[in-house]
C-alpha cells in the first residue's frame, strides 16, 4: 500500500511525458549551450543595451517551441533542447546576462496582460537589467521585444524571482498541466495552444481553461 501514491502519481504523469514532443534544437551562430551563447556574445563587439538586445534575440532564436510539457527541464537543458516557457527561456537569458557582467535580476508577476490581447491574463517571469542607473524590462519570448519595450504589461506587483519562486511556480504548473493533458486526452481534443506551440507566436483564442497559464 505504501507504494500506491507513487504508482498513482506515475500514472497521472505518464500521458504528459508520452505527449511531450521530441526536442527540435536549432543552433543559431553555432550556439548549443549557455556557455556557447556567452562566448558568442563576448565576441560580437557590442556593449551596454546593444549587447543586452543581442543576447535577448539570440535566446529567442535558440528556442523553437513554447511548451510547458517539459517544465522539469532546468533552463540550461531547455536552452539546449530549444523548448520551454518563461521560467526556462528567460532563466537562460538571465544566466547569459549575468555571465556577461550585467546587473540583471529575475522578476515575476502573478498576472500580466499581453499588449495585443487585453482579455488574456497569465503569470510571467522575465529579466530586469540596470545600466548606469536605468532599469529596463527584458524578455526573450517574442521576436519584436526590445529592452524596455516588451509585449506584456504587469497588472499585479512585480516581485523578485528566487529559487523558491522557481520551484513554487513549477510545482503549481505540474498539477495544472497534468489536468489539462488528461482533459484533452479524455475529450479527444488537441491540447490548447497555451500549452505547446511554435515559439514566438501568440495564443489567438481565449479559453475557459487558460486562466492559469504562465507564458
């Protein structure tokens, strides 16, 4: 009987693991790992906000799939596999910027609004970079993002993103993801786009089961 909870948990997670698409990694500028990305950024000859923007765009180009199905992957592995959600792709960006010597902090808000979809609410984590006393939001999620010009607006308090925040949001998303995958399986419907889609594309249709998405 003592193994029953473990068996139930394994059975619940199995469809999520089975349904996770295979990685489709790409290697812009020959970049495979975070260390490669740092080296390329150091050699590019840019400084200050130009370098921040280049690093942000490099991370964006490294990811091919937005996915919460592989949220167990730490940012370094998600970066290699070119798939993930904000904790992973912006976690990778934060690591690169810190290695480059920038004053970069991870932050999050429990609700943000997308600029083009005012009905859409989700949690989000991103990076704030400070240069010469000026602090700007930086996010690798969308192709047209720039330092200080991102595709979302926080509607709740912006808070520091620490180790506890990472594990707390990931654990919450695991439960939410399992429920969504099972609903899709039992109803024989495709997974909603907020779960898995081409990286850098938006969720176009609102849905009643999308209220808790972390983009």
